[in-house]
C-alpha cells in the first residue's frame, strides 16, 4: 500500500509508503511515472517510510531506476524519513546521493525548504 500525491504549490511529490511488494510494485512504478509528468524542473520529493515495511531485494531492484528518472525530470532534492537504520541503508543503496534521510518529518521538511 502507498499514496503518491503531487502538490503543485510546493512543486513536491509526497509519498506515504506502507508496503511495496512484487504484487503492487508495477502499479507503484506506473503511478510514480505518471506523477512525474506533472512536476516542474526544480521539484522536491518527500517520502514517509515511518510506517513502511522493508523492501525485498527484487522489489528494491525494480524501483532503483526511479531515482535517475526523477533527476532527469529536474529533481532538486528528495528527503525521506524513517526511524529504521536498515531502511536508511536500503534507500542509500538504491538511490545513492539522490536522497537524504532523516529521523523526523520536521528535519526532512526543513532540508527541502533550504
């Protein structure tokens, strides 16, 4: 389960991720790509992983190309927050320097506004 929303006033993609599995990963990718069509260059992204489950390796591999797609569409900054050290490592492995991780929503928001 997941929610993807685009806020045109902030030029930001907001994602709440609960669980991405092999059963819904293709839907997630399609929804994400469709959302990317709405952004303007210089957009930001925020992913809430605070209630999310870890991704399996095959799902993580399928999602890995979305970071580069975002950069190609003009991504300025992407932040995600989670209290899980394992989740942080997983996102770093998948997206490298494209994303920054935070333990609190307030810190992620502050990062995106600077």
